[in-house]
C-alpha cells in the first residue's frame, strides 16, 4: 500500500468558465534585520570540523605576518631616531628640546 499525502496541491485553471483569481505572491513581513539573513540563505553558517587544521595554520601565518611587520616598523623608528640624533649632532643643534638659535635670539 502506498501512503497518500495529507494535502493535495493542484493548480486551478478556471472556475465556472471564468479564470481563477490571481493570488499575489506572499511576501513575509520584513524587519530591519531580515535583509542580511536573507542574503545568507543557502550558505554555510558553521565551519566544517574537518577544516580546523587549515584555520589553525592560517591563524599562525597571520600572527607571524603581523609580528614581522611590527618588527620592521620598530626597526624603521629606531633607525629614524638614530639618524635624527646624528644629523642634530652634525648640524650643531644641540640636545633635543632646547629649541633653535633663532628662537632664543630675542632673550
């Protein structure tokens, strides 16, 4: 014996010689947060557990890249300070914070 579905769907072509009323497509009410949910429909929400080694590796790579960039920035800043000190010594500007000779002339 085959199971009979509880509901039977059929398209009504005409009733008593007149065409069936056209039903407007039903649009569910949309709140302010519905657009993003609708845009993600059919996409994966959870990460597959088989891919955790890849995410760990990518995280390690990201941390290493960040550390390398930070070291280069620190080296650049130290070199800039050293060169600034050498130039200040060679030009005779004196220690930092005393101001220039033009600024002290009015005293």
